């Protein structure tokens, strides 16, 4: 089972494979980016409020290091870093969510249980959650803080929040099929797009 709170065990190899595909001196560039990542982590240590936050800060440091290296080398560095961070994992995330919902007697109840667990174990204290709606028909969880945004901003790249981290959720949300699973999923606002919170909403359609 993948430990999502240990990004070096699942993220780093696919990330560098995507980022450095076709780069002649890939090994040298990777070593440079690994060193840069460690420097960036030193600048964000106070954001590591628990082990879950550590994983998010590590992911952000790798993304920022890649983003800095890509500038001046590709036409759209934001798109390139998004493809390296999200691209290798989007299909896997969507397939995982879809398979679990397909097998669930009550997909909505399964999604709600997963959301509650992830708020504690995956998102952790780097996010500040408020339960706005929580009943047998709908759930709306609101994050008033996002450690991805905090870390990206600290490291001088707040634009990565919308370009990369807001994209991270899309495969999971897209896997929810109203006709197939009897519910709809939405994330209408995010901190990365200028709101003061992120909303994650799930509602039964049947």
C-alpha cells in the first residue's frame, strides 16, 4: 500500500522521469534539483506542523526547484512543471477513486468516509477545515488554509498553487460520475484562484 505521507517513496522517480525525459544531462540536472530542494526545505521548516504537512512541503519544494530550472528553458514553465507533478499520477488517482466507488454499496457514504479520514491523515494540520454542510444528502468541507499555497508563496512562486496544486484534485473529482455513482462532486472555489478558502462539495443525485 502506498504511503502518501512519504512522497520520496512514490513521487520522486515518476516526477524526475517526466521532468527530465530527453534531457541529455539528466543525472546532473537531477542532482542539482535535489540539492535545490533541500535548500528550499530549510526555508519552509516552520510550515511542517505534522508529518502530513511535511509531505506537502516536500512536494512543493520539488515543484519550485523544477519551476525555477524550467524558466528560460521552455516556453511555458508552469505547464511543464504541472505535467511533471500531476501528469504521472492523474490517471492512477482517477482509476483508484473510480474503482472504489464502483465497488461501494453506497458511493456517497464511501466518499464521505474517505474525505473525513483524509482531512486527518493525508491533509493534516497544514490545512484548516470547516464542515459547512454534513448530512445524509451532502457534505461541504471548506479549507481556510492550504499548506501548498503557504509553501509556494514562501518560496516566491504563488502561481504554482493554481497551476499545479489546484490541478492535483481534478482527476479525483472527475472520477465521480453522477449517473454511475449517484452523486456529483465539485470544487467551485480555491485559494489558488483568489478566494480565501477552498470548497470540496459532494451531493447525492438520487
